C-alpha cells in the first residue's frame, strides 16, 4: 500500500476513535444530567430539575430528532415547566412548556404516526397547559383530538394499554365538560364508558339519599357494594353505617346469626367497628379522625384500637350476636373472626406465656407462608407479631435463633420482620448490645438470601438491606414507621416530615438520633403502638406519651441552638 494510503487509513481510524469517544462522552453527559434532573424532581427541587433537564436537552439535540433521547429530554423539561407553571402561575413557563410539547408531538408524529398513542398523551399535556392559561376552547380541542386518536387505536387493538389510554381520554374530556356543567355532553362521549366525573356525580346523588333508606336496605346495598371488600361508594356507605347507622345493628345481628359466607363476616365486623367508634368530639385536641362521612369534608372520628367490644354502642342485641359468634362451635371461621374483630382474641393471646406465644406464632407463620392468600393463620400470626414486638428484651434472642436456624423460610422472614418492626415500635436496635446482635443477624440472613416470600433473589436481598439499614443506622425511615413524627407534627405544629417524599427531614433524623442516644426504648414510652397513632387516642397514657416526646424536642432544640452559637 502506498505511504499516503496508509496515512489516510491511519487518519480515518483515529477519526473514528475520536468520534466514538466524543459520542460516548455526550452519552455519559446526557445520562448524568437526566439522572440529576430525576433526582431533583423526586425531592421536589423544581428549579434544579429544570436546570438539569435543560442541560440534558442541550446534549440530546446533538443526537438528532430520530433519537429517543431527544424525546425523553423534551418530555422531562416540558413536564417540569408545566408543573412549575401551574404551581407558581408563571405564564412564561406555561408558554415554553406548550412550545416544547408541540415540538415533541411533531417529532413523535414524524418518527411514528399521527395516530400513535403517545401523540394522544402529548395532546393531553397540551390541554392541561391550555387550562392553566384559561384557554378553554383550545384545551377542549386538544382533549377531543386525543380522544379520537385513542378511539382509533382501541378499534385496531383492544390491548390493556389501549383500553387504559381510551379510558383516560374519556375522563379528561369528560372532566372538562363536567367543570363547565355540561354533564349531558360528558355522559354521551361513549355509550358504555362513563367519565369518572359523571360516575362521581351519580354517586354523590345516591349517597345523599342513602341515609334516608331503611336499615335493611342500607345494609343490603353496602353488602352488594362489596361489604368486607368495599371500595369507593361502598366505603362511604360503610362509614355512614359505622357513625350514624346504629339503627341497623339489629338487622346486622340477624345476618351474623343466620347469614352466609362473606356477608356474615362483613356484618360481624361492622358491628364491632360500630362499637369501637369514637366521635371527633370525644378525641383530644388536634387529634384527627380517620372516618369521613359522605359529602362532609371533615373527620367524624376513629375506631378505638385499644378497646374490646362490649356493646356500648351496638346494644344488647348487637353484642349478644358478636358474643354468640365468638363462642359457637359450628363455624370455625366465624368463631375465629368474631374473636379477632372484637378484641377477645388479642386479650386471650396476651394471657399466654412467652414460650406459648412464640410456639403458636411460629406454627401460624409457617401455615400462613405456605398457603396462598390471606387466611386465619395469617391473621393469627399478625396478632402474635404485635404482641411480641412489645417485648424486645424477651423476644430478640429467640427471634435471632429462629432467623439463624429455623428450617422454614417463611418463618425466618416473619422473624426478620418482627425484629425490623421492634426498631421503630418499641426499641432502637442499634442502641443496645442485644439489638446490635439482631441487626447483624438480619444482615447475615439477607446475605444468605433465603427468606420467603420475596427475598430469595440476590438483587432483591441487596436492595432490601440497603433500605432496611438506612432505617436502622441513619433513621431514614418510611412514612409507615415514622408515625410518631406525624403525631408530633399534628399535635404541636412541627415540621418533621418532607412533604414531597414522605420521609423524615434532616432535623427529624437528628432528633431521632438524639432520642436513641438518650433512651433506646423511646418508641415505647408509655405504651407501644402498632397502627396509626390516632387510633390510640383513647389510650389512658396517650397524652403523656406525646407530651414526653415534646419535652425532649424542646430540649433537643435548645441544645442544637446552643451548639450553633458556639464558635
């Protein structure tokens, strides 16, 4: 080969290597900016997210309009601008968001087709931007066009994605019509599928009539709506019965005695919930209830987590039915759930010795894990778990032994869960020697990756340990186990939880560490609670518990402020 030919070949190879390196750097930059934007969005830092998404878009422009990375970048930035514009009423951001969405739509049409499902989704976003600018006709036009696109897609292919997209399009345009009072137009968008807003209107009209119906009819309609498994309007009917439906207690008692299947269990649970109900007026100040009556935008009260059913609200006839169900021997399932719902079961389990409690829990946990779905054994195991969590010093060593040596992987998983719950409900594990041994046993169990269900694959075990260890060591607990922080927020007006991601603030984590050092048993001061803090509002030590936390909060703040002032 001539010398100049070799030189050209070498130059070409160098050029290709250089181009590849540049492309790789551009790809790395784009991924870094996009990831930073996603992280900022997750934590509610909208301005930072906007900056990162703009940088990602600048990088993606180099890839060309046929590249999916440009579509991703446009969508991310447009969504951020839309949300920021909606929240801050910033007109210029809404204008830019609309421009970016239009560009994204045109690219999507070019790369796919004018009837592509994603085009319909983008039109929905454009309509939302229009609405934020009070451009109602433009929004209606965009929603209508989106609906036609999704209708065509559904006609071609009745896949779940297309059905979902069509239902979403119906809801969007229907909601716009409903907001303008055009319920007839909303109702006629499709003969078979009603927009949610129309369904909501019909439900509100029905629920307004519901309290005026006879007791048997109210119970019948609630059972028809699902009873134990009710949702939506069924849950609204359930709340109405619990709070104001005591006249239905005799009819419910009759169903308990002579009904069948789930209806019988539903009636039984309803009687117990009726009896446990405590009205908002009876609760301590600033304690919010959980039950809400249909059409009322305020809490009605709680279901008392502490009390045992005794007939105080449902009367002699209702209580006699509950007691009969708990004592009869013909129907084991009915007897078990009567004892569970009424509190009789928990009372009796607490009377057992610790050895009996652990033995019976293990048996129930093994049967629960090996059977599909929920059953009586699962409920029994759950009851035992709540009791065992309250005795950390007595149960941690037996649970470690089970975690290390029990042959049943389902039992080992339940033992892990009890230890995990002890950390937030009764004793901080890292604060005591036996607790630190428990943490190490938990780490080893996930390293072995042999817990069922769910943690017998290496990837899931590693991810779970990262999450659990963040709670155990760094107090980065979830909303579920930070219930006590929500209580302090509500009662004393503090700001302890990040509103965007439902995790403790940095200051709340510092306070948790302060309490852990002060007394590892602080989660169970006065009493240990397992469910929502509001459900324990009738506990005799309720106010003392939160007052004790608040006193330590003031001490923590005083020490923190003093440290800040020191040079």
